[in-house]
């Protein structure tokens, strides 16, 4: 026995002498400083903060391990500090990094055949945590590794205080599975901060230090041995250890209010910005929470109508700061990670305000101009395009105000014909719609009804331009983000006229009725949109202070069932806008310079007499009935439709084949002109004997001005297997 004791002491002495001897030939290694270790700590979570500093989302960015923020020793429960020392290093405060007694005891156990006992102090373990070369790799450390570990421990003790050593150890050590550090272990296993750990919980965590993957029974047995005099009841330890299996296998996030906003801000971080723990934002936590709840409630209400997804964006009109960013419906969605605020979809009627705004800007129309809401056929490369209204009814002559407020489709297509598809495309690009990349001809007349793909982010930015008097500037989500360059996209006069129409409850009632989810108790301007086959719902609008955009649909592109912008997206828009203006008024804006108000009696009693806003110079100059000021109502060719291709029938005698020429809104003195030759009065219905070739048919005014023109083609008859294909 004495020989074994002597041998153990000799072995321990030999190891320590070897470490010291190596130290004679080379100075002790230089360990990192405590400050560098702490500053280099990168949590596996990034915290998104709202504008007041409240955490509104935690984003997991490291899937290998779970590490939360660095915890100062003063914020660790004294019970855990004591339990960790009892488990790993009872003489922590008495040694200088290497415990000679522990080394001798370990050597004695090895020589006596009673198994192995670790002799690593907390400082030595910290050395291994700091230097990957000192860690075990499937077995015990080699003698050279042990020597280097001791020397590193002495170096650490020479430069660090005992409290700093214990603090670093508790933050770097792995407690269980992926949980690294006391912050992650405490929050995930027990749902509390480290300073609130009870003695049973502290003993369980300390027991895990030796065996991070041990089961509850093994952990409780070891924790009982660590307890001071058995003062902790086993039942309490059993309850604490049960959390090892009750805790989620993949710990969930504690706060998940803004996942898509967090992802967007994370991607926007500049390269080389270093570890980021807290990302400030312009979001309002209380508003974000309200919007999430409101959207979820509405989606549940229409869930049976095949609706799964939605998104809401709220911005401040003056600053462009994003106040709420809800990019999806969370658990209700089949694709919860898709950011529906950035995804592009067809806008439906929600693009119409920008079309009419451009017509006002070019002084082609005024809010009082009359447009015909009647069946319409427009030739396209793929055939005739026949727009219909949502309710399948036509209303005859309507004013622009009624057409836009009531979201009538045929007048919008006619307006695009006045403005031109290419100028409209260029305007959409100026408004920030980056996805509108094709030429105007690609979209054709359907552009008036929102066939272009746009995002909710772009849509809200464009509507905000109307709210700010026609000036567009980028939206921003970071407090330190510099305001982007602004540009004027509409005159103040045109923006005011569009806003006036979008806020007009009476004019809107022609389609939606007086009581609908678009009616607020304070001034707002709003427009809805529904894409084809009811795949997308939009409700976007603004008050004097805020712009709110809502999209409802399915990110998979599946159509909804009987859900329009008014029934799908508008209820959310109304609730959010009401919440924003609980204590803040929103008064109607005053007309800008250059806008005048006049009384308007309409021709043919199309609409009741009312007062209307005009850009100065476009108002009626004398009392009388408005015929549709500017270029709104003029002679138009009804037949043939432009682009029509006609073929002569060889089975019908040539003398009996005719092409009808018909026009509407013709005034006395206006004439038909075919390929430069006068055919007669445009008021006459003409049956023209067709001739093969391409023809240009126009209605011209008395002074020679072309009022309307179409191009059509006549192909020759097929005879004996051949065809006359004259151009």
C-alpha cells in the first residue's frame, strides 16, 4: 500500500515537474485576454429590437449549438456557482490553476485499479475550451496534451482573476446536447434567467458538467452526491431533472413576432460587420403584436374559403419608417418561411390609382371626365380582350371619380388607351415597381387591371407617394439607415385629385355600398384589388400620418373561393388603421396651389350635379353641361375592332360580302376616312365591300384632326387550294 501511495505521488510529481521543466525552455503560452474572449462570443440567436428597445424576435443563426448572450458572474445564481465548484473543482480558490492534490489522487486511483478520476481543474477545463488542440478526441489526453493544458492553466491564472475564470467557464462549457453556456441551459431547460435558478436546478446543471448526455436517473444520483449534506429532497431533484426530457428537442424561440423582418434586416447587414447580437429596427412592438393578432383572426374567419396566407405592412408617411412588418401567417401557412411582403403577385385593381393619376398629370382626364362603361373588345396578339366589371354589370357613362372609386374595369381599360401602355409602364417603374421589366406591349390592355407582378413592399411605397403629395422615397427599417434619394412622380395637383377620389365614400358606394370595410370615421384614402381567379386580395390606403397595405391569398398561388379585396384584406386594413388613429386625428388635406373647385352639371344626366376638383386650366370655362372634358368623350370606332383579321368566303358571292363601319359619339361634319380616301359622314352606318390587304380606317374632324383610327386586314378567298395573302 505504501508503495502504491509513493508511486502515485511520484507520478503526480513527475507530471507537474515535466510541465515546469518544459516551462524552463519556453515561456508560458500567452492565453487570450478575458475581454477578447467575451467580445468574440457570438450567440446562436440574434435579437430584433423595436424602436423602444424591446425584443420582438429571436432569430436562430447557428444550427450547431444553442448559445445565448454572455452572462456575467453576478447574474448567475450563487447556488449554481457553488454546485459547479463542488462538481468540478472543490479547491478552486486554493490552487494556482493546477491542483497537485487532485493530480496525486487521480494517479493513486489509476495505480490502485479503482478506475480513473479526473484531475482537471476548472482553469484547466477552461484552457481546453479556449484551445481546440487541448481537447479530447475520443479518449484520454496524451501526456504532452496534459502538460500543455497545465501550462495554459498556469498562464490563465497569471492573467485572469478567479471570478473571471469561473465566469468564462460557465459561459463556454456545454451542459447538455447543443446547450452551450449557462444562459442557454437555464432558459431552455428551466425557462428562466440564470440568476433565478433554485438549488435543485443548480445541482442538476452541475451534475450535467461531467456527463452532458446523461439521462435523468443518472443526473439525479450524481446531484444527490453534490448536495450539501443531503439537504435537497430527491423529489425536487427528480422534478428538475425531468426537464431534460420535457424540454423541446429543438428549443423554440421565446419571442417570434417578426421573423420575416428579422431575416430581411439580417441579410441587409453589411459584409464584415462582425458579430451582431441586437438589431435595432423602426418597428413598433405593440403595433406589430396587434397586427399579427388581427391578421390571424381574419385568416381564421375566411379559412374555409381556401385562404391560408396574408401579410401587412405599416409605414410612417413622413419618415418612411416601417412600423409593422408581418410577412406571413405563421402556423396557418403551408409555407411559413416565404416573405409575402416581398413576393410579387398580380395587383388587380390596386394599380388603377396610378393609371388615373398619370392621366391627370398629362391632362388627358379630370375627375369629372365621362368615360363609357359598356361592353368593350380590344384586339391583342392573342385574340380579343373583353374586360368585365367585378359584378358583371355595365353602367353606361360614368365620371372618372365614379370609375376609380367604384373600381370599374372597362373605363380603366379605356383610360389606358388614352395614356398608352408604355408610358404607364415607365410610370410604374418611377413609382418603385422593380418587377415591371417588360415593355408596355407585353402587358397590353390588361395592365389597366393590374396584370403586372408587384410586391406589397412596392405597393405601400407607391401609395405613400400619393400620401406625400406625389413624392416617392425608399422605405426603411433600420434607425441608422440613411434616407434614400426622393423623386417627384406626380404633381401635387394630380396626387391630391387621386387622393380625393380614393377617400370618396359616396362615389365608392356605386360598387361597395356606403357601409363597407373601407369606411373610416376619419379621413383615409384606400383602394382594393383582386387578381384573376381570386388568387390575391389587396387593400392599400393611407391617412394623413400612415400608409397601410394588406395582402391576403395563398403563397402557393391557389385561388381562394368567393373572397374579394373587400371581404379578405379590407377588414384587416380597417382594424389596423383604426388602431393607429385611436388618439391621433386625420383631417382631409387642403387643396394645393393650382387646384380649383367648380360645380359640374353632367351631360345626359349621367351623374347628379356636384362640385369637383380641377387642375387650374382644365376646369369648365363657362356654365354648361360637361361632355367629358379634355379627350375623354370623342368619336370612337366601334366596328371593326382594331387588329381584326377578316377572310373572304369563296362560297359567298363577292357582291354580298360586306364589312360594317360603325362609330359612336360622332358630331356633325366628322367623316370616315379609309386609306386616305373619304367614304362619307361618320354618323352613317356603312357596309363596305371588302378588298384584300391591310387597311387604315379613321374618323376625322371637320378640320382634319384624326379622332380615332383602327387597322385591320382582309385576306383573300381560298380557291383551288390556293389563297390570296395580299398584305
